[in-house]
C-alpha cells in the first residue's frame, strides 16, 4: 500500500521581513516570506513610528500582529520594545520605545542587526 501525501494548505497569509533603518530614513525591508498578494510598503510616520501598507490586506478581526518584542541595539546598549497596532484595512503601525530612556526612539536597526517582523492575516 502506497503512502499518500497531500499539500498542506496554509491557514493564514503571512508577511515576514527583516527591517533595517537609519536616522529618519524609511525602513528597508528584506522580505523573507510574503503570501499577502502584493508588496508591503514601509514608511516612517514620525519619531519612532513606522507603518506598513498594502491596500485591503489587513481586514478587521483577521490580523494577528506579533506580541511585543524586546531587542538590543548592540552598538549603543539600548533596549527597544516594538509595539504593533492595526491602523485600518490598508495599514498596520509599528512603534519603538526605549526601555532605558523611557522614550520613543528610532529603530536604527542596521543590516547586521535587523528587526524581524511578522504579520499574519487569517481567512474569514
């Protein structure tokens, strides 16, 4: 009797990328996986605030954003926290906050120390 295999159908769409950013520049994304069906465009919205946009990709009640994560910027010893919010059907927002200075701080992740991000969108 032969062994049957079937292709696994993913239970969600996903966008996974490594972000690097300097000063007031827009984050540069190295996309690891993107099954959302379009190109996610990153922008710097203000001090320590960034947004990812893709028309209609983030429907209410179906978007899972990663839990807060803490990462260290080795070059200056800072500990930054990332926080996500859904900003509407077309965008999600990412803020970064310095645990040491207790203030918002630019991501400033280098290519050697990128910030890993993941966005999941579940079917209706």
